[in-house]
C-alpha cells in the first residue's frame, strides 16, 4: 500500500502517474514499509534454526538416552533426531505463519 506524505491518505498507482485520493495529487506518495516476513523467509529461518537444533539434539540424545537406560546406536540416534527435526520444522513454520496472520 502507498501513503501520501501530506494528508496520510492512501495513493493509487496508475500506469504512469501516482496520485493521492485524499489531496488529489498534491502530496508525495511514499511506499509503505513491508509489514511482515515472507513465507519463504519464514521457512528459511525455521530450517536454519532447526539445523542448529539438530546438532544439539543429536549430541543430547547420545548423552541423555543412555542415562535413562536406553542404549541406541549412532544410526538409531540419527533417525530419531531426523524424525523430531521434521516435526520441529513443520511446527515452527505453522506457528510463525499463525503469528504473521495475527499481526
């Protein structure tokens, strides 16, 4: 959306002209700031954050699971971490999009 700097009205953009509805073109039309994060950037952020979490979870599983009597191989630990990572990506993306919609 565009905004007029004189009357704060919202402008319209034609093929070659920009004018404000409220002050009939006397003001300079300014582009409004972007008001959110794109879906693509939301997904990129969640994936990057989750990749860091993957490494942390893999190491934590290797330490914590044996402490509770669950001895798993490195391959089992890897696949357990992959499953929870996929769940985390979907959860994080959905929560982010929900909050962007509420914004």
